C-alpha cells in the first residue's frame, strides 16, 4: 500500500513553496496530489465570495482605548471613527475586526489577538499597545520580544498596511498629576525606552509609526474622560486623525470608482 502525506501537510507545503518562489516544488506537489487543485479552487471561491461581500478588512489590536473606553459610546472611539473614514476615503465597504480588550498587555496581543487578525487577512492593521505594560512594570526586553513577534507575523503572514502608535508621555497626562514626583520620573524614563523600541521595530518591519507623543492632544485635560486616563469623544477624534494621517498616502491604491473625492475625511 502506497502511503501519501496528509492533505493538510501538502497545503501548508504548497503555501510555503509559493511564498518562497520554489516553482519546481510547486509542480511536484501538484503532480503528486491532484486534490490540491480542488482545494485551491475551493479556497478561491470562498475568498472571492468574502471579498465581494467585504471589499476590504480593517483590524484593530490593543487594549481599552482600542475598545473606546472613556467615550460616550464605542462608536465614538478612534477605531470606529477610523473605520468610517476608511469607507469614505476609499469608496469601498470595510469589514471591521476589533480584537482590542480592556487590560490587554503585549502578551495578550501576541497570544490572543494576533491569530484572529492573521486569519482575517486584513488590508489595514492598527496597533496601540504598551500603556498597560508600563503600568505593570513589564521589562522592556520582554515587550520588545513580543512586539517583534507580532510585527514579524503580520509582515510575513499578511499584506496589510500596518500602523503602530507610540506612547504619549504618560507622566504628563491628567491621571499622573496626583502621582509622587519619583513615579512620574520613572514613567518618563520607561515610556522613553518603550517608544525607542516601538520606533525601531516599526522601521525594521516597515510599519508606519503614529506619533501620539507630540503636541497637546494626549495631555490636554479637555480631551480626557473623568478618569484622566482614557480619552473622551474629542480625544478619540484626534487619535483617529493621527492614525489616518499616517496611512493616508497608502490608501491611494485602495481608492475605488465610487469615491470621486480626494483621499480624506
């Protein structure tokens, strides 16, 4: 009896060979397993059907800010706002996948959110993480390892435009005013280290850096909810603007015939 490798293995091998340009291996796999053609055609139909329903996919990774905590309604969070602007700017329908969870740290993004995002094969991914890690004293080296893993996975397993935000100077935010001077100084040092990591990895993995540390947006009390930590409706509009500005040029290739307006809000 002639043994054959399982179809699932051949499918994974096919994907690897195709991604690496190993055309001789592709031919060998197809010859050895005619069912591959059926699998590919079946997948193509599934993808085409999904694409017809949702032309583009936007996935958001992060913590409570990504959920819109502090806003009068989640629809006024930066993710929901950016989702609406993507539709307007490109003239296409966009499917939103928001996997942000309150309290999430970098390990939660890597172990829980990442797989969901990769599975969705998004066209745009936004990431805003690090604040909870700073507050829970996660070592910068650990943060760097996990963030590198996330960005590498998104870069190699999707074709998404990736936009990642850095951290504001947390010691300047309203919630920090009541903290002792020593804690505020520690926050400044730790955020500086985290932001260096985010900037370096964003450049290495060709992700667009969204600078939330500049200007007064993330420090003005009128942009925050009553807890002084989460933005309010006004603050989230400003954050959405920063993300949109960062990816605006890359949206040009996604602009559809239904959009006669220049890319913008």
